[in-house]
């Protein structure tokens, strides 16, 4: 399994993602009679992610989770956007129950998706010999493609915005992961983004042109940040690998 993933990282990632979702679905089916569907789904994804973390533990060795935390901060702009969008749309933040439910349902995709799409996938891409930019774009594209399954039956504008959102989020997460090599950092950022979108009494029914304009600006800023961060990381690695010539 390890050698196949390193030789064919994209094919392996598609297979691994499919198998992981099927495994999570089986766990949901087996536990849904005994717990709330949202809790069952969260437990299923956390269990599958934990198993993957153990099986593929060598991809996560030697990580420093407190390294260079300042570059993670721009990811939190997605959380700021979630709060702004929902409150400006007239949504009301719920009570303690919504915070607990939001935390439970947000930790599962954060853990599950980051282990799959950043940790294991980028590890295999690097083993194949891909540079940081290839790792960044391949992981973001596959990550965005996986989210396409959530867009069935929605309008073209909604599909376009959500597709762009998942792609840019994938770029931003990938850039930070490539630079800091910490799965914990991107899991926490992913959790905060999902959590700040799940704590309201109801979901916004419509989006204004002003909100769309701000959202587009956010996506552009985050995409540029991801590319510049990756470029800076490549320059740093190149400098570290270039031996000094004594004169």
C-alpha cells in the first residue's frame, strides 16, 4: 500500500478517499440507531481518520506543531468571513447547545479531511518527487473535487462560489502545511472555519452583491497568499540546500 501510494499518489488518493468515505458510511449505518445522525457521522469520520493516522503514521513523524504560528493567522480570515456573512445576513448565534453541536460536527471533517488531503496525499506527492507547487495544486484540486458532491441541485452561482471557495481553502491549507509541516495547525484552522459557520439558529437564505464582492476579494487574497507562501518556502529550501562556497 505504501509503495503504491508513493508511485501513484493521485490514483491512490482517489481510492483511499473513496474507501474512507465508504468505511465511514458503514460505521454510520451501524451506529445510527443508537445515536443522533450528526453525532454518528462525526464519530465515524473521527474513527476512520484515527485509523489512517495510525496506519500512515510515518507521514506525520517529526512534526513541530508550534512552528511559525504567525503564518496560520491569515487562514482565520475564513472564520472572520463566516461570522460577518451570517451576522450581516440577519442570523443569530445560538446558545450552548449550538456551540456543543457545532464543535462536535466541525472537528470530524477537520480531522478526517486534513489527514487525507494534506497529510497523506502531500506526503505521497513529495515521495513521488513533486515540488511544492505541484503538491499545492494537486491536493487543492482533489480536495475541491471531493466537495463537488455537496453541490447537487443548487444554482450555478452557488456551485461556482462554493467550488472556488473549496479550491482556495485547499490552496491555503496546503501552503501552510507545506511550510510548517504540522497537521495539527491545519486541523485547528479547519475546525475554526467550520465551527464559525455552524453556531447559528438557522442558515442565511440569500447573499447580497456586497457580500459576494467581499467574498471574492477574500478568495483572491487567500489564493495570492498561498502562492506567495509556497514560493517563499521553495526559496528557503533552495537556500538551505545550496552549499556555501568558501573563498
